[in-house]
C-alpha cells in the first residue's frame, strides 16, 4: 500500500532559459544597431516595442513557471488529504472483488422516462454472469457472487423494449493506493479498478 504521484522529467528552469534568451536578444539588438542604414536609421520607437515585447514574454514565462509550481504543490496536498482512505472501503463507480463476502452495490435511479431497469453483472472478462430487474428509483443491495473474482455492475434503463441508457453502479471497494494524474487524485482498488477521488459518495472502515 503506497501513495505515489506522477513524476515530471527534469528540465532547465524557466529563469535560466530567460537569461540565455536575453543574452541572445542583446547580441541581435547590437548587430541591428551596427548595421542600420545611417541615412535611414530605425525609429527609436521600434526598439522600444522590441524591448517591451521581450519583457512581456519574460514575465509570462516566469508566471507560467510559478503557476506550475503552485499546481504541483496543490496536487501533493491533495494526495496527502486522500492518503487516509488507503485500507478503507469507499463507495465509487468501479469494479469490486468478491471473496465470499457480499458486495454492497448502490444502484442509481434509471434514466428519465424509463419504465423498467436491469442490473447487469459482468466478470473480469466482460461476460454477463447475472441480470436482474431492479427499481427505476434506485436502491442498494448486497450481492453474493457466483464464484470468487472481480465483477462490474451496470444499470440498463429501458422504455418498453428499447434500452435508453447504461449507467455504472457504485460499489464499496477497498482502496490500496492513491495516485495523481492530470485530472487529480485517483484511487486504486484491490480489484485493480480505479476511480477519481471526486466520484466517491461513501466511506466505511
């Protein structure tokens, strides 16, 4: 059980790159002054525009560098906040492992307009192992599997004989790791499934 975060390859700092670019800019600026036409010199206001443009780019790069640092800091803080969930069971739209202990499944309400709904259970290979009619208003059940393994649960909504929607049902599953990705903290479960931390709707020991 561990808390990990995505690593970022080491690159030269924005500040060092700005210094290098500024040296290059000064060299080009000097050459431009030395080679201008004496009878038709460059308008001083053009030089002012060039300097102002470079200064604006410099400030933008430094701002981006600062924002990146702040983003990394916030991501680390978020991981620390969610680290306490490791070892606990959370209610999330993911897969769950059945090991002769019933799995608590929270079935969401069916899609608007649906007059019937089925809860469909699939194994780790995606094969349907059970289908049962459920309330269109949503419910919570304790599901006992046919055999130990990893299972997923989905609600299929119907209007008459027409399927109108499929929604992933949430299950209580044990967290074994917390990671960070582009969308934020990501929980990893003992079944191998994952779910964004923001999708959690319940927690128990």
